[in-house]
C-alpha cells in the first residue's frame, strides 16, 4: 500500500508545509539496483590507536569498489563513516570516538552510512568490557540524530575474525541495508576455511538450494526473488490453498513449488524426502511461514493460541530437527528465522504472536552452537512495520503510527527483509551466527 503521507511531503505544498509545521519528513530510501555504485561518495575510515581492523577493512572496502579516504578534507560529503574502535580499552579512550565523528557527522551524505567496529564486550574484561559496551549507546543515539535516510550500525568482531567481516560490511554500507538501522551485529571467530568469499559477489548463492516457506506472496515472495537473484534455486513452499500464488512465485524466480501444510505431523518427513530426492538436500532454509490470530488475551480462544504457535514456532523446530538429523541440510548450511519486533517489545492483542516470535529468537539462541559444530549458522530477522497486505488492513491511525515511530519515519518494504536474509545466506557470512537483526528503521519501541 502506498504511503500517501510520504508522497505528500514530496509535493510543492508538502515541501512548504512540512518544515514550517515541524512534521516528519521521511527520505526516499536508496535501495539496491544492479550496477549501482556501493556508496554515493567516499568512505572516511578512522581508527583508535591500537585498533586491529583498520588495515583489513581498508582492503575489503577497496575490493568492494568503495573509494576509501583516511583524512577528512574541507566540506567533502561522505557516503560512509567507518571507525575501528577495537583499540578502545578504557572508558577514557572513548574520546577517540568523539574526536573522529564530531567534526564530520554533519557531512554524512543522503542515505549515508555510519559503522562502528568493536570487540564483543562479553569477550573482553575489566574496563575494556565497559568501554566496548558503551559503544552501543553511542551508535543508537547517532542513528537517531542522522537525517536524510542515513543509518548507523555497530559491528562487534571477535579476535580472530578480522578477515570475516567483508560480507557484513558490504551489506551494511550498501543500499541493501536501507531499512536496517541502529543494529548490533556480532561476528564470531570461526575457522577461516569456513568463511568463503563467493566466486561472484553479484551471484553469491550460485549452486545453492534454498527453501522458503510461506513463499506465495508478501515477504516470502520477496525472499524467493532476492535469493534467486543471488543465484540460488528456490524451493517455494506454502499451503495448498495458496497454490495458484505459489506457482506464480516459483515460475517468476525459476524455482520449484511445493504445496505442503508445514504443521502436519508428517510434514517434516515429506519435506526431507522432497529435498533429498529432487535436490540432493538443501543449503538454505528460511522459515518465513507465519500467521496472526489477533485477540486480547481475555478474548483469545485455544484454537487461536494453538494455531499461531504451531505455524510460527513448533513447525519450524520440527523441520529443523528432521533436516539436521537426516543430514538433509548440508554442512555449512544456513537456517534463517523470521521473528518480529513484537517478539522483542510485545504488542497489544498479540500475546500468541509475540510469544511465537520471541520463541524464534530462542530457537536461534539454542541452535547457534549446534549449527556451528557443522560449519553452519542460524540467525533471524525481526521486521518492524513492513508495507504488506496485512499491514494495509490495519486501521489508519495505528498504521500511520507504525510508519512514523521510527528514526527513518516510514514503513519498510518486503525486499528490505529479503536483503537481510540474503546477507545471512551468503557463504562469506559463516562467522555471523546467533544474531537477531531488526529490520525496522530503528523503531522507537523495543530494545
């Protein structure tokens, strides 16, 4: 559904009234188009003394086709500001962060990027742990101060994972991360053999088989399209009632349609058999299927509770167990869940839905060490307000509040969720495990 208010802000009348009245003025976000430059302007790179990432990051950004500079010049506008804060080992050294950003923060360009790199606090000790944890407050606040579609992120990089940052930096600095804002991402130390740069960054999933549940429309269809764009063969799954739309999605992406009720007792067995016999297994599993049965708790029936838990959580656990037990998911495989901001912050009338989506986060927490043993990963996205048919049916004033209550002042698009999932699926993201990244434009509700 079109955001009519945002359209109004671009009209001559809107351009006059919006600043006069102090109304929200959401920017038109820059989203990925093939062939576009990674950034609109150079990336200014800095580091605190003793930082361990600056040299590697400089090389990785240059390899991505980004013009990297290390000295601020005049009134130059920057496509990105990137700072290696891994050398900050005492709160007094946080002044290094201030010294780098304060003179240039106003020079972040339209839809620009701010990325701070640090050391996971849980892997640090004493004052270093304090200082590194402090970076979260800095980044989340900067994200709220940035204008014109710009975003800020914090990436914690474990010692030993210095070479494993490239896929994450490419994602965060590109237009693919348009609606990801103020997130904290952790890159863990893994064997370098597992972090494999794709032969082509334009087709990083070439030769991979990806399963996408709930793929007939909306976010699921967008996920199928983006994974196929990146080279994967997509197995698009949905219930038989959605068969017509499912076929359209599968045909559009050159994939395979599979009609199956994922909550059926024999669904994991049928799915494992299909993936094994037709595709020789699977590399990427995206648990997108989900339903809502919204009622306040006092009005919620047992059926309304049970159906949401079954589709949104229990079925995913059952499928994971089967695919792992029978080794249908290849070693080095990816499992990606779709949580929700409701699973983090809760929501009125969605006790069942929020419970299921918080459970998806628990699934990631439990599954991360299990997948790591097989060289794989499990992560989740947590969408905020995304423009879909479901949100179009929300009452007007609630819908408008959902759109405006974020730092970016607008709803996201299904492709924003899909791009984040594609980043998780990238073979170069093998060190990104156990993360839950919100795709919400820094919603002002929740953590």
